[in-house]
């Protein structure tokens, strides 16, 4: 798998998620994607955080609301502009 630097996502909206919701998010994301849009990535460091990355040209406010509606109960879910983790790398799931 290709390693993607964190800086690649500095102009994206990033939603950190829990492992339990990945399958549901993948299914929902298929509704938006044309192979160049939203990605689910996992960190190649520590305990490998998971993140949904939404490019800034997409309506991330609407997408975040729709993803929140399909997440697993009591699972982690928080969004921020940019991913942070400078110097770290990620892989696409």
C-alpha cells in the first residue's frame, strides 16, 4: 500500500471514526464517490487511527451530517479541518 503523508490532507475535512463503523461508512461513501473523492484512511503509526477524508471541494457539512446518522451507536466520531499528525503517513482502506 502506498503511504500518504498527513500534509496531503491539510485542505480537507477529516472525520475521525471508530473501527466499528468503517463498513457502514464505506457503503455510504459509495453514494458520493467517483474514485476521486472521499477516502477512509488508517494511520501508519501508534494504534492506527481511522479517518474519513473529504476534499474541500465537496459539501463536507452535509456529508458529515449524513455519516453521523449511519455511525454505530456510542462509536467515536469527530471532525476537524485538516488532519494534523505532521510527519506521519496514512494508507487508504
